[in-house]
């Protein structure tokens, strides 16, 4: 099986706007790599044993660099894990 990573858009913040496919992918995830723009409620769809990795950017913290996030996605997928990259779509600056 080839390594795969599912990219799931978390939408503009309302958990009710997540697609059915996005929910299905989260429910089957073994690893969820998310940022702080994704509603924390969405993580409840992932199995309790799923690894959750916060790579969010906050003004008071150093961000996880995109290269590091990409490397993490590849490593987890190559290890045979079902990986979801949950990406928020709202801005907290405006």
C-alpha cells in the first residue's frame, strides 16, 4: 500500500460545516495533524487512541515550519499510519 495523507479543510470555524467525507476520514485517522484554526470540536471525531499533533501558529509561540510539518506527514504515512492533516480556514487577525 502506498503511503497516503488526507488533507481535510476544517472550514470557517463552525464544526457543522465539515463535509461528511472529512468526518469519515477523521473517524478512521490514526494520526491527526492540526492547527489552532480548526475547531477543537472536530478532534472529537478522531478515535480516542489517534495521535493528535498540534502544529498551530499563535502570535505568542514559534510556528511549526511548513517543512517540518511536511516531513512529519511523510514520516507518519510511511510508517503505515492513516494520516489526516486538518487545516483551519479562518483568520484570527481580521
